[in-house]
């Protein structure tokens, strides 16, 4: 296994390979009101490739999160990115009746991808037969983190029915939740409580699947009155095997994970992005049973006086 330089993070990673990326692939989704558009990125070579479904943050699209999608694909993963209905590229009207259930459509998008892996795999030149469908993970940033969490067992009280249904998916073995919303109720700002009903009362008690939670210690979200520790709640409040990577000085976009040239990044830091790339890659390989060497090294490197962050597990 070829190893690249790890001087900045202490995490050994495999050498990057060329990537094939295809977009948009279109899946029929009649209950959604419009077809689902998907991007797939994968290594040009290799077999038995694990799969990561990546849910974008509110307003983004399959075009976003290049620093993560490209990195994971170049280091051995098939990365699948759907464009959810809240994307600015779709331009849903403010009074669109689907908006109160936006969170639920996102989960159904991910299920649609899982249901159509045959179609997606066949549509990418040279990919057929190479992914390992027994090794599927989910990842998401911000609103996408909640989407990922639901597939891992997080329950959301539907704002229309009041029911907190189990929408977990046994096809998904593990996840990465980046800058994800925490507890609802009194922890929400009035704006969030009024306008984002899917945040009012999340239930983390059933999110038992393995997950890495990534939080910035300066992510002072306008959605909570708590402060930056709110985004650690998916780690603190959920049972089972979990890890928490706290990034020092990081705000909501964790140094710039949402794109290479994005205006919303308020704490641009290439070293921080590199740490997120490498730590999440190492965790996914570990959680999916590919190899645990890099994750062991990451835990050792981030267990002491690392300048960029701290990693804890239980």
C-alpha cells in the first residue's frame, strides 16, 4: 500500500489515483415531484470499492463538497451525491407545499439512490462490478448531517404528523456527521423553531449505528442559543460506537469543505480541510471493515497536543 506524506496530520493515507466523475445521472422519483439528479465519482482503477452517499447542506447541490467527494474518490471510494429539493439550483417557491417535509424528501432521495445502485453503476463507464455493496456509508454536512443521521437511526418528529418514525436503513453500516444540528426545544433560536420544524425535537436515542461526528469549536450557529457545543450533541446524546473530532478554531464550514472557491466559508484553512479529509477517510475505512491502520494512527495523533483538533471515542 503506497503511503503519502502525513507530516501535517499524522494520518497515513494511500496514494491518490485518477478519478472518473459523471453528472448528472437522472433517477425517476415520481413521489418527489421531479426527477432526482445524481453525481458519481469513483477511482479509475481498483475493485471492491466501498460506497459513500454524501448529503449536501441546505441550498447546495451535487456540484458541492468537492474537497470531500474528490478526496474520498481519489483514495478508493465510490461517492454518490444527490441534489436535494432544497438546492438553490432547483428554485422551489417559498410556498411550495413540499417545504415542511423537506427533511423527509432528503431521506427518500438517499433511499432512491440505494434502490437504484444497479442503474447508477451501469451508467458510469468502467464502474460495473467494482463497488462493494456490502460496504455502504453515509455522510452529510449541516442539514445533510441530519439526513445522514436519520439513515443511522436518528428520529425526527414529522412537523405534519407529529410521529417520529424509524427511517434507518440496514444497507448503511456507518456514517460521518459534519457540523450537524443538535438538540431541539429550548436550545433553538426563535427563528429555527419557527422556520425549521424538523429541528424542533430530534431523538438521538435510537442512533445506534457507528458514526464519526465532526464539530468546530467556533461554530456559533444562528439556529441555537447554546453555542458551538450544540453540534457535538449527535455524539453526546446517541448510544453505540461513536467518535467526536473537535476542530480548533473551526466555524460551520470547517475550513472550507463545501467547495474549492465558496463565498460562505468564513474560516478558510487548507490544513483544517486536509485534516477533515484524512480523518474522515480513515474513519470510513475503519468503520466499513476495509482497514483500521490509518484510523488507529489518527486516534493516536489526535489524542494529545495536536494543533488542529482533538479526537475522542467511546
